[in-house]
C-alpha cells in the first residue's frame, strides 16, 4: 500500500480502478445511499452511479446465492464513468452507523486478493482512506487494518 495525501479526484481518469468507500443500503428506487464524503461527490458528479451501484450490488449478492445485510459483498465494480472504472469498498453495514473495523478488514482481504490477482492488468488502484471521515473511526485504528494492501493500491488522505 502506498499512502497519498491530497485530493483523490486528481487521479480520476488516470488510474486503473477508482474505489469509493460506502455502505450497502439501497433506497426504495434501487439506488445505493451515497450521502457523504467521496461517495456523495461521485453521486453528484455522476447521478446514474448510485443506481448502477444498486444494480451491481444486487447482481453480486445474487451470484453469491444469498443476501445477508450484515455481510454485504465487500468489493466490486460499479461501472465506467468518463472512461474511468469505478468500484466500491464496503466500510459500513448501514449509512447511519459508524464504519466497522470487521467490514474494513474483510474488504481489505478481498481487495488484497483482487489486487494481487490482477496486478498485471491493474497497475494502480486508488482508494480513499477507509472509515475515518463520516465513518468516525480513528486513523490510528484503521491504519493497521489496511497496511497489508499491496503496493498497487494507493490510499488517499484528503488534505
């Protein structure tokens, strides 16, 4: 993992995968709730993204053969926007709750396997620092959870 400081949007369109931290809660219209932080910024910039995300998450849950609210699909691809592939990285079980270290740890494990398996295809994956903004966790509590991410994953702290 490589820590970056600044605005993660600076690499939008220049990275192989732009990942958003999020939750799995769908609204009645099928869109995922994306009301704060980088998720809100992405939803504001691409209004179709929350609907695409809701659809993709439902597909992934169905493919797993179960839907379990407490343990959603931890990572996945939402779609491509302005030629940039965008994915999700779960940090919460509900938008109202703080981020959960156990969910972050699972997401890290999945992303680690994914990043290592696609290292030749995806030279660079960018992710905002999980759980510390609206997730209400302390940076020093999350850092040990994400340190094992491979070096093709860049984790951003907003300055």
